[in-house]
């Protein structure tokens, strides 16, 4: 029982928090690399290529054949669609960060739970019964978590921990570029998270048909590499931009290949299969709190009261959604258990008829 709870509740929660931490680190590295002249087309193409190379042996090492259905061509079409959605979301997102900053990206990620919840309701992947306490907890938890993340962005308040240095550091928390670029970047990042929400929905459907995480993620990255390579080569015709130098640009690409396109894709696919798209998307607003924490720890930024208040509100929203998902799973298990016990308590038809026949012969 304890092992099952750890696998279904503790491990997914820890994995999602870890992925969001690595994602904020990736955004920060990417922004630093673009300031060094890295083209985001080159970044996306190389990241998918590295992830495909890393994932290539894993489906053979951790091979799973028992219980898997036959791999059909229609499934490959859906995985190719995942590749298209993934590449488009990456291009929009990283171009948006290039125009703005990782902080804006983490703020707009608050739209992901709303997008995913609406899409899940449209595709009947989430039950909506407005009088149900479970549905009300999901809706309120989503709204509260988004509100908490917005508090972190929009309200600073008094300083709790002063900055470690008086001189301005190249922090990612300050707007970069003109106001027009800031708006364009925000729109591109919003499109990214809409595409990511659609990716969650399609990936959940794929995992229902073929529940082999490593195989699906490898094929997804392979399709994304095949799609992104010619597109990025045409978009970035300057061949000198494709030469990698041993500096922050190479570190950003390798880190993205291992964590962004590889590790996070595997964790998200596993989480979607285990918990569903709404549970995965609700962790997106956490990136705001992670950004603030990373700024204090690694960049020496100041910690404001708004960050603490927003983190507290966001935690309450998390608790509400996770509680609702746990209650939903408990009610499903109780339903199956009651159904099974009701069948167990009844005398089978053949046995009943046999007993009645024996009683008639005895009389």
C-alpha cells in the first residue's frame, strides 16, 4: 500500500517539481546563450538531435513487449503530429524568450493549466459535474494556483532578503528590449503554451493506445528532428551559425538535449499516462516560484514579500487540485471494489440452478 502511494502520488509530484526546476534553468541558459549570438533555430535543431541520439538505445535496453498492442501506422501519424506540435511550440517559445525574458515565459506559463483543462473538458478527458466537490476543487485549485503565480509577478511588496550586490547583475528578471518586442515575445510564448496543452492531449491519447513511454518519446524526438532540421536550415542559412563553440552556447544545447527534449519529455509522458493532462499542466505556475528562488540563490536577487505570499497561495491551489485528483481515484477504486464485491456476494446462475435441481430430486 505504501509503495503504491509512493509511486502514484509522491514520485509524480517530485518528478514534476524537478522538471520545472530544470526547465527554468534551461530558459536562463538559453537567454544567456542568445546574448552570445546563438541562433534559436540552431538551438532547437541541435537539441532534438541530441535527445534522439541519447534516447536511441533506451527502448532496446529497457525493452517492454508484454501487454503492448501491435504498433499501427495510424499511431505513427499521431506521433508525427506530436513532433509538429513540439517543434512549433519550441520555435514560438524560444523566439518569445529571445524577444523578452525567461521571467515573462514563466509568468505566461500560468495559462497552461487553463488551456489544458478547457481542452480536456472539450475532448471529454475530464469529468465536469459542477455540483461535485471534486470538480469544484479542480476549478478552484486551478484558479487559485494561477492567481498565486500572478501575485508573484505583479506584486513585489517590501524586501525580505536584500540583494547580495548593489551592482546590477545580468538577471533574467528585468525586461529586455523595447515594449513592442516585449508584447511580441509575450504573444509568441502564449502560443507556445497553447500548443503544449494540445501536445498534452494528443500525447495522452497516444499513451492510451501504446503505453510504452521510452519508445513513444524516442519516436517523437526522431520525428521532431526530421521536421526541425530542414526547417531550421532554411530559416538559418548562415552556415557559420551552425558551428558550435566551447562556451555557454554549447552548454545550453547539451543541457537542452538531455533535460529539455529528453528527460522532461519522458517524465511528462510518464506523468500523462499515470495522472492525466490536467495534473501535469497544474505544475506550470510553479515555475514562477522556482524563478524567484533561483534568482535569490544563484543570482543574488532580492526576495520580496509578494514572492512569499504568491508561493503560499499557489501551494493552496496545488493542494486543492491534488486532493481532487486523489479523491477521484479513490472514488473510482471504491466503485470497482463495490462492483466486484456485489458480484462476489451473488450465487452464480449455474450453481443456483444446480442446487435447485438437487433439492427437487431429494424431495
